[in-house]
C-alpha cells in the first residue's frame, strides 16, 4: 500500500492495511485521482510514512517480502503462532507458503507442509526445512495427523476442503486464511464447536509491522525464492504464473530495464 486516511481507528493503531481508504500499491487511485502502477511504474512518489528502511544485507530483489513476507509473518505473530515448540501447518507451498515455512521455522516452531502435490515433499523438507509433509488427498496420512497442530496458515487461493484442516488442529487451534479463493469455501461448524477452534483471515500488515518483519528477515537472513526477469518478459511471466511454472515469485527488474533504454 502507498497510502491511507491516517485518521481512522485502524490507522491510529498502526493497522493502515485495514483502513477503508487504503491506497493499494497498484490498481488503486492516489489522492489526486491518478492510477497507481506499483512495480510497473518507472517512477513514483510516496508519503514518507509509507516508506520502509531497507536492511543493507537484503538485496532489493527480495521485494516480495513486502507482500508474501508480511502476509505470512503478520498472522503468525498476531495469532500467537510464533512460539518455539509449537506445531504449525502450512497449506500450499507456493509464493506465500514457502515464506510461511521460513518464518515459522525462524520462530522456532515445528512445521508441517500440507499439499496436494507429493512431488513437493523433498523440496519442502530438504530446501525449506519443514519437519514433515502431508498429502492432503491421502486420507490415511491426514487421519494419522489429526489433533497434532496448534495452528494452520492456509495460503491456497482456490476452493478446497476446510474440514480436513480443522481436524488436524488441537483444541483451541487457529486456522488463518491468507489465500483468497474466488468462490466461497464451506466451513463446517461442528468441528469448531467441539474444539473451540478459530477460523480467521489476515491481509498484509501495517507499516510498523512491515518494518518489524523486514528487520526480522534481515536478522535471520530470510529471503523469498525468486526468479528475476526483465520488463519485456512480463507477459511470458504471467503466462507461466497461470501454469504454476515458477519458484516461487517473479521479480520484475525495471531498474536495469530502464537503464538500458
């Protein structure tokens, strides 16, 4: 985001991300009515309140921390899923999911990746450091893991069953949705009642927490796995994105692209 009203209840407690008049980085409208273009801009002006101090040891290529990073860091912190020794589930190992794994591990928790794709198991464990891996379509695996998780970060943006995820959690477990399915998902109530479980949502973070996340990432050397591409590759990148042919975020190198003009 690049702006908010700075006056509402949310803004007053450093939650500009929930301001009703938040101005998104792209596809939004600035106070003067001009459209915001985000990473597609060749230049931009921002109020200093919405600028972060970038740690010197982090490359600017790690810019997805400002989206995928804060989107997963914030719910882990807010919902108390950052305590060493906790067992956290991460649904989906994509742009958001791989960051959730990295932050959860840095907090000292045990992490289980939950995925429909068995071919992601090796990377989840060997590359990202997950402690275990569950294939969500395998009923035997899911049954064996029932009542083992303190919380789940669900990063999947397509409609998928919620009941199996609720059954994985212990009593008082928290399922936090950060993916955004286009269609409504079904929430069975009975499992919530029987374990006093919570289903919640979370979206990016305020500026204060975003800076906190960057400082934490700097301290623990947490960076997103990215593929840097020039601006003239953007259409191909979007085509590959639709095919899930990426690991795990594209970064548009508009700086070098502009310098070559």
